[in-house]
């Protein structure tokens, strides 16, 4: 059952009417293919991801295609967003000198993740693409590959492994334990947590909004109206909270990406 089917449950199904509450679950995040080409299935989340890319590229193209000395409204918003990521994240974590070349990537990641999250509260779309683990995993993989390549490019083969494993001969007897822990932490756990942090927050937030939305309709019968009002208030509260979380998760994702780049560029001691 797709999310569309979940939301389009029997309109006569209410509390005290003999039917059970249509609780949301994993099926809420599963969509029927919009079309199929061979074994490839194109779904609504894929469409939203493409539209998200178009929105980000289109916005910055419109803002900076013909920049003016005295910026218009679109250019001002674009400059504010670009400068927020550049100064507020990249410069703060990587530094101005080393970080400037990574600003375009981090700005792209921030606004792409943010738009992918925002689809959750956009009418008709109503689905955060990042609540499907494949999308955060792909973005985390980009950062992971960048981190690995920068580490070995900066420090060489031996120095790169020392950087990754936290090798320091001054650690003495605990050096083997530190090397093993750092190896697994950096090479396996780091990309996993980078992706899961974004995925889990968007997954949980969307599930809560869907649950309270369904509960509002389900409780609209008899004395259930009293509880339906409380459930509807929770829909509004969770939607407002989700707006905040969506921006925070985009910020955290890019913040971590910058910290990984900074760690790759840092001198090993």
C-alpha cells in the first residue's frame, strides 16, 4: 500500500463505527511505481528528488545569472543563503583559506537536503525524500569518497592510514586498541551515522505527522470530536516543529561534511 492509499482510507471509518485505527507504518513510505522501464521503476520520491534538484539549480540560476551591484530581492536571498553556508559553516569548520574551494559543494548539499526535507509539508508532495535511506546514503557516500580521497592526497598512503586510524606512537600500550577503534569508527561507522542521522529524523517526523493526521479524521465521531481537536493541534505543532528540524538536519549534515573535510586536511601529529 502506498502513502497515497494510506491517506485515502475509508472515509466512513471512524472511532465507534466498528473499524480499527488505520495506523501508519512502513507501508506509508512505499509508493507504487509511476511507470516502469524494464526492471527500472520510477516512483514519486524519485520525481521529488529530481524536482528538488531543479528547484535548487533554478533558484540560484535566477539569483546569480545576471548579478547586479545593487542586488534585487532574488539575488539578496541567494546571497544570504550562500553566505550563511560559507561563513556560518564552511569558514567556521574548515577555515577561510582551505574551505573556499568546498563552498559550492557544501551550499549545494545544504539546499538540496533542505528542499528534499521540505517536500514533507508541501501540498500534493507531502513526503520527505530523505526519509528513504537510499537518498541520505547516496549523499553521505559523496562526502565519504571526498574525505577518503582528500586524506590520502594530503598525507600520502602511510600518512593517510595514520590519519584514519589515529596512529600515535606516544599512546603506548593502548595504541593497538585505539587504532582498531578509530579504523572501524572512521571507515564504517562514520558514513553510516552520517546517513542514518538525517534519515531517522525525517522518517520519525513524517510518521508522527501522518499518525496525527489520520487520528484527527478517525476520531471525528461522537465524543471523539473532543480528541480530534487535540489531535489536529498536534498536527499543527508537529508540522511547525518539522519545519525547524528540516533546516537543522540540513545544517547538521553539512556541518559534519565540513568536519570530515577539515579532519582530512588537518596535519597529523
